[in-house]
């Protein structure tokens, strides 16, 4: 948007495409505004704009627009509080001599968008939490073109392929605010549609489980998404030709699969005992558990599930662990900038589910967290071999 368009929008006190604030610290207010713009309830099909540095009446607030503020606003895109990830641009602009931070938010392809488990929308000039009927309207607005693979409906699957008890008891309370669940009487189908576990066919009006729904709460995800499992092999040696000590195929819905993998990690991590000054005993694991969890969960989240039957592979040798994720870098991540903090999400809705279930605390810090844990434990940092079709992470023993 050019300066003329932004200036006109900033001056329109009646527009529901504008949020103005002179606060620079109200992160929740910023995220709620981004969420409401992304949902585009009025169906403008035009971006909404958050102006930081303007008062409610449109006059200049003379707010210092620092690099720190711009970075804070930009982090809204992928900090995991607004899901699915919004499409936004952050800029410092000068409008009629007033410096402002401008956050331009595009309407989402995948509404409803949530902040802290609530669907924020614009109702005239104010923000509100969407009702069940308003959520239904947002679901029907989803655009059919350019749908990511993890949102595709699987027409061979039915509602019976989803574990509805697990959904109601485990996933729903973790993904949707408690008061939202308590004050409406949505059917299970409406809840599944809202969270993208079901997709409504516009022509037949039938509902089919999505790839995300089957991976997260499917009774047998692998029967519909063949690569949705983990192959774990423990070798007695350092070569693929050495004898196999343990071999497991870890399957099941997402939460169960991750929990079983954690159990396997704990069973195989060795602990060394060191004595210092003759009497002080120090126990140090071969590998820090948190580092293994971060790398494995990254592989599950970012791997390519489309057009491949290959599992996520974990090969445990005597001197190292190799985690192979099918699918190379995605989006703005490239072979050259991999691991530098640049992030993008091939499976943004699976990533959303992992965060809701508590397996991701913050997006974009998995590698840094793993390396910090490795260093603190005395291990070398994780080495990545990045290719067009796969990513191999190598963790060396302490």
C-alpha cells in the first residue's frame, strides 16, 4: 500500500479495516487486531492495517518507532499465538510528517484464525469474539484454491476414522478457550470443521477428514497418510551394516506417537558417571533429552507428507544419532539460510496442533534450543546436511 492509501485509511474513523494505538507494549492487543483482520468477517477481501503511533482520532501520537518495536510486531507472524500463521508486513512509514509503525494484514485463506483459543472478528468499528454462527460463516469462506496439503480432504476417510473421544477430552480444551466451549452448543462436526480436522465439500456438502485431522486424531493415520510414522533403529556399531539392537515402527495419532518416541529416547540414553575431586559424583547423559525432542519434533512438523511413503527416520549409532526428515527446505527457507533463524511452515496446521498440544512452546527456536542443550551437556552442536529432498540432522555423542 502506498502512502496515499495508508493516509486515507488512517483518517477514516469509521472503517473496520483500521486499528490505531499509541501503545507500544500491548502485545495481546496487537495480536487480537491481527487475528480480527485475518478473519476478514466483513469480507472486504482487502488488507486491514494496524497503525502504531496514531491516536484513536487519527492524530499523531509522536511515538518513537524503534527497531525493537518493529521486530516485536514482525514476530506476531510466527510466535505461535495467532494460528494459523497470519500473512503480514511490518513497515516504518511517515504519513503527513508523523512516523508510525504499519502492520498490513492480509485476509486469511484458512479462517477461522484464533488468538489464545478465541476467534476475533470485526463487528462494525469494534472487535468481538465470534459466535458459533459467525464461525460457521468463516469456515465457508475458506478459499478452495492453493489449499496446502495438510488441509486437503481425504475422500477415502470418514468421521469414524477420527478418535472423537480424544478430540473432545484432549485436543479441544487445549486449542479453544474454556469459556468459548462452555457458552455454545456446537455439534462435534462444527467443532471439527472449525479446527480444520474436517473439510466441507462445497458441491456434495459432504464432510471429509483432512490430512491434519487424520494425523492429529486419526485412529490409524498411516492408513491414509502412508508416511505418517517414525522408523527407529538402534545399531550396535557405527555403520548401517552393523547388527541391529532395536527396531521399532512408532505409529498412531500425533500425541501418542510423540509420547512413545519420548519413551524410546529415555530407554536408550546412557548415563555416564564422573567423579571429581575424588568424591563428587556427576551424572551426565550421552545426549540431552530436550535436544533429541526438539530435533525429532522439528522433523515431524516440517517434513513432507505429500507424494511419499517414507517415514521420519531415526538411526541411533554408537557414536551419533541421525534424524532424517523427508522433504527439503520450504518457502523462504533455503539450503543457504537453513538454521539461521529464517522460518517457514510446509505444514502450518500440523504445527498449530503441535503447539496446542504443548509439544512446541515457541516457533523458530527449535534448533537454537537443541544446540544450547547439546553445548551445556558437552556434546558438539547438531550438524545439518540439507538437500533438496531431505534434511539430515546429526547429533554426536557426549
